[in-house]
C-alpha cells in the first residue's frame, strides 16, 4: 500500500491530477452543485465526500455511489480513506455503479423530461 498523500493547491485544470489519482476526496463545508463529483464519476474515481448541504448526498445517493462523512469530522474521513484501501473491490463496484448512473445528469434527458411537463 502506498503511504503518501499529496495535497495540491488550486489548479485551473485539475484533470491531469485527477486522472492519476486512486481516490477523490471532497472536503467542502458548503456546495451548490459540486461538479467535481460528477467529473470524478466520469473518470471512474472512487469518491469520499463531506456530507455538506446541497449536493454530495444527492449525487452519491446517500453513500450508494461513494462514501460520505460529516463535515469537520476528520477522524471519520481518515477511517473512510483506510476503508477504501482495505476494500478496493467493494469501492470499485460503487464506482462502476456511480458511472452507470450518470445519465440522470444528462442535459438532453432532463430537457426532454422538462418539456414533457409543459407538453412542448
């Protein structure tokens, strides 16, 4: 097991870093729509996210597609990271389920639903 964690500052283009990552951790206290979670799902990265208001729990389906921890509970976060490294098979399964569920964010599918409501 690799025992290194690299924390980097803000990057305009995080994708080269995300592509190399084994895991994505969102540690926000507040979010609107955390697009980075969707981007991580597209890249098939396992996600551990704070369960901050508006976003992560909806995107991760209350933990079905990744792990959630209470914001500011960093001991819980550390346990989730250890869980990831000890349970790669289960986490990979959740990652694939998350990837396969991304169509619920497809703009064309959602536009069609919207138009049906208004019968356009």
